[in-house]
C-alpha cells in the first residue's frame, strides 16, 4: 500500500509533466533545476524589449542559493519596485564545471536580458577535487587554490560582463566542524577574488552565529521573532531562515547608494535595528512558542520518528533528485486558489479524506 505522501508526490510530478513549456526555458544543453520569477514578471525572462521600471534582480546559485532566491521573492512579493528572477542548480558549484558550468551558462542567460543586480550564493558543494587535464587536484592544496581562483574569476568575468552590480553572498556557518573549516577555505578564496574583481561581497555569517561565535540554528527571522532557522543537517535553511537571509541581502542592495528603487519595503535596520550590530544571543530569556511545521504531503513514520516532506527539507533528506520536485511544489503552491483543496494539500499539508471504499481509504468500517 502506497503511503499518502507518495500518492501526492506522484500527483505533483504528473501535473508538472503535463504543464507546457514556458518562456523561462531559455537555456538549452544543461539542466536548470529550479526556475522561477516573481508574479510581476509574469514568468518572463526579462526580454530587453519589455518596458519595466522595476529594479531587476537575478539570483543564481546552488541549493542554498535557491533558498535565498525563494526568500527574496517572498520578501518583495507585491512590491512593484522589484522583479526577482531565480536560476539555481542544487549540485552546482565552482570546483566542478563539468557537472554544471556557470561560466558557460551566464553569457547565454544575459543574452537579451538585463538586470540591475546579480546575487550569487555558491560553494557549498566545492569541498572536492578539481580536474585539470589528466590531473586531480586535492582539495585545499596550493594547486587546488590556484585552480579554484581561476574558475571563480571566470564566473565573475561573465557576471560583470552582464553590466549588473554583483553581490556575492558569503557561505553561512556550518554545524559540522570539519565541513565548516573547509567552507572557510572556500570562503576566503571567494572573498579575495570578488574584491579583486570589484564586485560586492556580502558577509552574512555573523547573523547566523551565537553570541560566542559558535554555530546556532536559531535566531531572529525577518520579523524579529527568534525561531529555528536552520535544518537538522546543519547546512540548509528553513523557510524563515531563507527569509532572514534574503532580508540581509536586500539591505545590502539598498545600502548601495542609488542602486535600489523607491519601495514600500522597510530597510532591514527598521525591522531589526540590533541584528546588524549585535550577535544573536544563544539563550533567549522568554522562549518563543513551539513552532508547528506542517508537512507538505502529511507525515509518515519511517524509523520511529516523523518526516516532513516540505520543499525546503527535501535536499536535507539526501534525496538526490529532490530539486525538480521541490521546484514543482513551489509552482503548485503559487497556483493553488485560496481556500481550495489544492491550497490545503500543497500549502498547509492537509489531505482531503479519501472517498469511502477507495484504495487509500484507511478509515475503520462503521460498526453496526
């Protein structure tokens, strides 16, 4: 007997497979996992012939970059002053262009498209060898660092050639000490090359550290409420964490004199005046009420516990092909009419009861 969440996931995949191709599919030859745009773009890729007064932001990256982009889209939703386009590939990075080559993809993406700002979050997958001809350069060696900087420069050159202001976002702190040390190596090289190329480096790490500088999965979200922001894997972000990350990036864009448009959105300092200047406290005097996270397709017992099948948790569960499903779910959520059964299923995680007698009707028979 298939579990309800499997049935719902299959339904989502079927709906996506039946959907027609959109104008967003502008890059061929390499898969683009997770393509999205704000409603104000109506799904367009920003053709240069289109007249728009909005400040156009392109977000590119890996799985973390995809979460950041989704948070930024939520943050500016309903604000005509901004258009956000998201392009991300979960497994991509800088070290392995043979897996996905951003340096090759970006020129095609900018062809016929214009953006005011490009936000980049890459590197979480870069703790691995770099191939150089027949050689395999071990992570962290001097030769590896030289090759990594060269590949970073190649991406930065493609970004700056597009004419937009580049905002390169730092990797967030990681829970695992060894992984964090590796990411610090990657981060240092990225920062060096970004500043050397004249792009803007946005360091968000302090906002996700405890007061003593250690890793913490809690902190204030974009509303100032202290909540759990990071996933159990110590890498990913929950929805509220991505919103907070997006808030920091949008504040950096606004802080760039003359770059940001007039907008009804408050600056970060108006929402959380102390977050930018003080570390997040490790202990909260008055703990917030326990957060209830509803699963997307219900909950199913696996090994004595519960599993929430939400778009922002699929990658954390180690599902190698979760990207297309997660992106599809986001699309289904946006299309669900308010108050409909689809909204209950894809947004709230509430499954309508199965008709009596159907294969997935698990109710007990009425006792006579």
